[in-house]
C-alpha cells in the first residue's frame, strides 16, 4: 500500500503503531463544525488560488502527485471544490456538472448523481445566482448535513462555515445514488448493494481491534472521526483472518464515525461504539 497511507509504522508483537499527518494548502486546522462525514471545508488564502488535488478528501495540495485527484481546476477552495471533493471521496462520484455553481441544475448530470427536490444528508444544494446570499454572478453550492422540516444545515466553502438556510433557497439538490441519506446503524457493514454481517470495534489495552465479517483478509485504511466530524485517527493495517489491530496516536472517542476503505473504494461508513 505504498503511497496510499502516509504513516509512520512500527511493528511490535503484531501491533501496528501509526502517526497520521494531515495537510492542506493554507495550513489551516478547520473547526469541527466545518466537517461533513469527515470531509473538511477549508478557508481560502493567498496560496489557494490555483488547482486543488486530494488523495483522501482531507489532505489537499496545489500540485499533482501520483494517486491524487484534481478537485478544482482553478480558484482554490471554491464552493465547487468542496462539493466535488465530498462527492468523490465519500460517495465515489467522479465528476460534477460543468459551469458555474448556480447552473448545475440545468447542466448535464454526471454518472452517479441524480437531481431531486427532496434533500437528505449528503446531498449538494444548488443556489441560483443572487439567491439566499449566493453570488449574483456565479451562484453557489454547499453540502447538506442536516434536514429538519423546511430548514437545512449546510457546510460550504469560499466563505467557509456552517449555516442554516430554508429549503426554498434551493434551485435543486444533487443526490449521490450511493447515498442512503443517513449514517449507517452501528455495527452494520454496508457493502454496495447488500448488508452483510456485523463489524465490532473493541478497545484492547491502548489500541483498537476491528473485527470484520467472513474472515476477511485484505489491506485496509481505517479513519475514525468524532460525531462532529473531526478526524482523530487515520490508520493503515492488514486484516488477517478478519481482524485488524491498530494503535492510534490520539485518544479515540467511545462513539464516533468510522470509514473503512480499501485503496480503491469505501467499504463502510457509519457509527461505531466501543463494546
């Protein structure tokens, strides 16, 4: 898995120790409220005026590296960059509509997305130019975190933050076909179209053991987040006979969100609770 996880690894008695390193163009530490499903919205800075690339949805650079995907052609941390990065690394959607943000509802909808008027968590809201604070020239897009009656809580870039807006502000919503609109229930492994067995996350001394179904044997990347979306551990390990044992640098909360992925795709995204 060289180049896939940037970690420092020491192996001792079959326990793997890790040190995760996150990076972004502006060297910012985003607050918890600017995360959706572990993907942060970044502030603009003088260094972020060009292209943006990412390899995991969290780390970003202004130059291309092997295995890094372009999430913005120019303009740095635009609203469209956050929408693109979120959809790509959470839901596997490889592209977003062409054109300014406010025109996305009328553009060709890429594979993996559908247009809808009924939003759920994880959708992208599209604002027409000049509507509800959007730019009068380009419009705006943001990621929907919470839907409550006719009020939405969204996270956005290019004025990076979290705010509420009315459902009526939207021209439309773009919905990832892979998105069921909720965080998966604790302990269930969602594998594309079917639900299989259970995952258990256990505290073992100072480390974490993840028990997978079906005696799985594969290389994994495991990211653990607080319920507010702050990344607390970004770990790589090999599951042998269905078990991977990890020792994070930082304290891991009793309950949070776990993203379990191979090099090419997300296998699971949902809540965990230590038993």
